[in-house]
C-alpha cells in the first residue's frame, strides 16, 4: 500500500458496491467531487535548492490542541458500514498519530464508546437531528465524555442527490422487504462483509440521536436533515449548552467567513462537503485564499476536500490553511484493513509531507507560504 489510491482499490474489493459508492461518490454529476482533486493538480510546487532540511517539523496547534502533524480525521457518517466498530478503530489510530478524530452525529458507535476506546483528542460533529431537545441531551453527553471541540456543519439544509446511492438502491436495501430484492446481488457478492456486519450488530440505528422511541434509524436520516437546517442564530443556544471550542464546517465564501468571525467561533473549515452536497461549486482549494483574506488572521482556517497526498496538504498550508481534514483518505484505509489501514493512510500522508518539504527546501510548517506554489491557471493568478 504505497498511496491512498492503493487503499481505495483494496477497499473497493472488500466492500459491496452500494457501500463503497456511498463514500466514494458525490452529488449529481460529481463535478465538484472531481474539481476538489483536480485543483491540487493545477498547482505546481516551487522548490528552493541548497537549503538545510536535515529535520522537518510537522507540529502545529488547532484551537489550542497540539497536533503531531496538520491533518485531522473528518466526521464521516455511518463509518461502521466500512468496518466493524469503525469509529473506535479510527479514533485509536488518530490518537496514536497525535491528531484529532471527529465523531459524526450519524455514527454507528456512541459518544461514550468512542471516548472509552481512545485516550486521544476528540471532536464531535453536530447536526441538529431530532430537534433542540435531542441535541441538548447529545451535547451534554459530549461534554460529560470530555470531547475537546464541537464542529457544527452548516451546508446540509437538505441531503445532496447522490445518484450512485439511488442507482445502487441504498434506501431500498436499508428498508428491506421486496423493494430490496433487485439490489441484493451486490451485497451477496461480499459474504465476508455480511458476516462481519451482522456480528457487529447491523447498521440500522444511530445511538447518539436519542428520540422518544429510541435511537434514530437509518431510514429517518433524510427527513431529519431536512428538518435540521443550522442557521446562524442557532449558535446562541449551542453556546449555552457547549462552552468549549466551536468550529464551523461548510464555509465557502468570504461573506460566511466574516459572519463566522462575528459569531466568535474559534475556527472554520473551508468545505464543500467533499462534493456530496451542492454540485457545481468551486473546489475548496480554490476558495481558500478568498476566505483567508476575509478573516485576516482573526480565526483559524482549516479545509477539506480532494486531499489524497501529503503534497496536497503542503499546498493547502501554502494558501493559508492551518491544517486540513481528511475523510475518504482514511476511510479507504479503514475499509481495507481496520485500524491498521487508518494508521497506514496517516503514515502515507506524513511520509509524503516530509519528503515534499525536504524537496521544497523547507524545514517547518511556519516556513510555508504562497511563494512555494504557482500555476498557469487563471483562478490561481487571481487569488491575491
């Protein structure tokens, strides 16, 4: 496993098509999904020769949390589909690597179980699923479990149209019954996955969203998202319940970035949800400089979307990110080999970063700036 693409190929062999496409795919025509990756290829690196690079320091801090390298594991819903107790494995791998794991609201493993599995740094990603009452209880559990930060996602007013999921019969398979029959062959082709999933208790409920009749079911998620749109005024009551660091994920314009500064949050994530929500928007990397200029250093800027190599992380830092979040990159590893696969994904990105920085002639992250990247593309020429 030399790179993230190798982990992706192994994950594809081990998962049913419907499950693999759930994480691999994007919204509608997947234009933004492709743009996220292509934007990094558009940038060229500008190395400095004859520079002292005996050692490289990848350490940084995010919201006051020390990180061994500037890469955080992003929230990914239904992680347990990819590997039994997947959230626990990912959290342990993140802790071992000295970075943060972010647990999704729509995780198959509870807030408390993930904390018990990991002594490392944890963030919790919040959807307003189930209404304020359910979310208040949820945040009280997060605080009691001593999570280190809260990530509020603001780009899910409705679930994106992920056409691969529709064609693969995701909802029909989850709902069961006669409607699932036309789609069963793809699942039956992976009997090992079926056996592991059954042994792990199935995929049907989310223990962190407690409703009057019990944990939220998978089939309730589309409706829950449509009723859980986050607005800026919601931050007022969220702050009443949560007094720790607050991160806003889903910033894509200078206007929203300035509003986040006004709301007093500690950090923002420049993100288009990995191309899984509104198709046709710009790559996250392309709007990073716009957001950087808008906030003027008043809050920390993170970004996600399209990161597959350590050199991608370096490019993002050159354009103003303090750190990045990865989703697919570590999930491919998780699906391929559990905790060991996540650790391998992290190791690959770390190794890429060290090699890239040595070849650039850079010793520490503090040395990286826009002078180390260039491009002939019009979008980059206009970033400043």
